[in-house]
């Protein structure tokens, strides 16, 4: 799987990355290609066309996609298969799974996960988008913000309020992108340009009642259950991203000369890159520990939060250090490091920010004063 993916990424993805970054999205054919390779929906149920594999296979997919040098590319794939569709597979009716899990696995349908809102990001339990039952339908009003795949998606796994305030009143419902009353607007971002990110507006948007996942008002637990995988996805991305930046900097340090010697002739740069590499290795070890626990079905919230925190902060640290070694070259748009540098910044925000990770670690380890 790794070998065929590596060939595919080298031949069909990397040469197109600049075009995808410019257009602000990956093409639909990319999802079809991954389905043909048998790597789309790796963790989805085999009876609905998925791969039925564990998270280690997702690790291979992320690592190989990351070689293209644009985080936006794996983000589009992960938002589709791991974030939006995993929840439908886990909690949806057989009819929903037949339509969406099978369509997603075959690359015919593209998914997005809509949780964040203008007034509710980290605080998921505060979200306001409301779905009210009206006969055989739900009527949805509200808006979502920063939704990956938002304008290219065929369906959105949407977090809505169906009950009272707080975590207990939330549900998940699948909204087809062509539902009347849904309007989408692409957002412009600092980085991850190949990933389409959007704002979604729902105005009396009607969706069949059968599109609800679960029994209703049980959505908060579902969203939280998805977070473990999402945070591991970002941890793996961060480790791969950091390694790529390290390798770019090391190569440059050997090639570029100043004051009569290569930059890596200066001990200060040897030591700085030694620090970078040590942190990357530590981030990889922590991430692998989180994955191992997750795959074996063990409680791993503390370890996964630590992995997400440390790996994504390491990617930020690596970006700053490695871009500095490249000097002016690292600031130029045609230089890969410029893209890697700005892409690294999103990792500490998505799927729970570094501050939220620290809070979870504190709660899991008896660090909160009573
Ligand atoms: C590129 C990108 C793609 C995204 N894709 C998706 C997607 O597909 N679907 C989706 O639903 N969302 C998506 N998001 C949204 C992302 O999940 C949120 O941005 C994130 O959860 C943070 O929410 P917020 O931006 O509203 O920040 P806020 O919650 O407003 O937080 C702002 C700052 O305050 C800090 N903060 C908040 N609460 C606390 C606290 N209790 N203690 C200390 N500090 C705190 C945060 O850490 C952060 O630094 C995406 C975001 C980005 C940048």
C-alpha cells in the first residue's frame, strides 16, 4: 500500500499541488483515484464498501500524502473519510450507510463535517444551529464556520441543536449539499490552500428525519467519540510535516555557503537542527503510543491529547527554526518552505487547540484544584 501510494503521489499529486493550491481545492477525480487505489475509506465498514482496516493504515495514507508538500491535500481526504463519514458509519441507519458510506468509499460522494460555528468553536456544547422536527423532516436554521470541504462536499455531517441548552441537546444529521436553504461560501485562508474551507448558511433548510444519526439529543458523545481519531490524524500530519521541513532545512544547510563554509559548518545550526530532530522523534514516539492504545481499544484521552499537543507544537517550532535557516529563500513563494511554514500554523488550532489539549491533560491527570 505504501509503495503504490508513494508512486501515485509522486506521479499524480505532487506535480499538481501548485494548481490545486491556486484553485483552492483538490479535484473530484483525486477522490476517485484514491478509491481505485483502495485507500479511500480505509477504516469504513467493508459491508458498505470500506476497507475495514485499523488506524495504522490511515497513518500510511497520511504519511504518503504528506510527501506532496501541501497539508491541504491530506486534510481534504481526512475531512471526507475519517471525520465526516466515520460518524455516519458508526451511528447511521443502514439506509444512510448504504448511500453515504458506500458513496464515500467509492469516491462518488465527498463529505464534510460541520461542527464549528461563529460563536462556538472550542466550546462545542455552545453551538446554536437549530434543527426542529416538522412531520417527516427537520428544518435547520443557523450557520457553520471553517468547514473543510465545505463547498466541494456532497453531504455535510452536521452538528445541530435539537434539544435544550448544553451538551445534552445536540444531535448529528446528514445534510445533502443540494438541500434547499443551504448556501455555501468559500473562505480565504493563510495556508492549507489546497483544502477548501467554507462558511455554511442554513435558512429553513429541510432534511428528511431519517437523516438523523442515532436517537436524537445524543450527538455530543458522538462528536467526542470522533475527536480521538481526528486528533491522531492531526498528530500524524504534524510529525510528517515537521520531518519534511527538517529534511528541506538539512539539505539547504549542506548546500548553502556563507563566510566560506556550508551553513551546517556552523555549530549553532548543527545544534539547532539536532534540537529539531530530537523533538520530532519524541513527537513521533508519543503519537505512536496514542495510536497503539487507540487501536487496541484502550482509554487514551490523555495520551492522544499529549500527542496532539506536542506533535503540532513541534511542527510550529520546526517551521520557525527551519524557515530561519533558509534565510530570504525560505520567505519566497516559489520555495517549498514558505508553504510548509504557513501550513504548520493550522495544526495547533484544528480538532481541539493546544489550550484545549492542555485542559484535557490536566483533567485526566488530577491537575485541577477541587
Ligand atoms: C484550516 C481549518 C480547518 C477546519 N476544519 C473544520 C471542519 O472541517 N469542521 C469543523 O467543524 N471545524 C473546523 N475547523 C474549526 C476548528 O475546529 C476551530 O477553529 C477550533 O475548534 C477552535 O475554535 P475557534 O476557532 O472558534 O476558536 P475559539 O474557541 O474562539 O478559541 C480562540 C482561542 O482561545 C483559546 N481558548 C478557547 N477556550 C479556551 C479555554 N477554555 N482555555 C484556554 N484557552 C481557550 C483557544 O485555544 C484559541 O487559542 C477548522 C479550522 C481551521 C483553521
